[in-house]
C-alpha cells in the first residue's frame, strides 16, 4: 500500500512568504509492506507484520499488536511519522477478517 499526504501551495497570514512558504507536494510518502495471516482452525491468533519501504526493502519484519473484534475480525493500527517541518504523523488503521473461507456465505 502506498500512503501519500499532500499539501497544496499556501500563504501565511494572507501573504506569500518567499522564504517561508511550502511548495505544493508530498509531506509524507512511503509504501507499506504488510503481511496479515488469519487464525487457523486451531484457534490461533492473527499474525501481522509490517515495514515501511524506506526502512526495509525486503519482507515485513515488525510485528504489530492486533486488537480482536467480534465475528472473526481484528483491528490493526500501524504508525507513521515524518518529524521534519512540515511534517505528519498518525496511524493507518485496518479492520480485517477472513475472506473466501470454505463454507462461508
């Protein structure tokens, strides 16, 4: 998944500050590599690992906590941050569940 947060050109206090304005563009852009493994029939739990592409070009290695929801679903929140100015930080939130299981309606 690619996450991109853009900011348009803008002015500060209704004036264009040639030295202190930000060109329109991305303030955050990175690709998320995520692996989600649902519980097996033995009652195991979800296994979720991720990495941002800037941190690792190989497979996902960072394990993330999974919050179990009802009806075989789970919630996963993956943090991101760009600490420079202008910056952005937050979490990408997924609600996941089994798909295409045998016998499912």
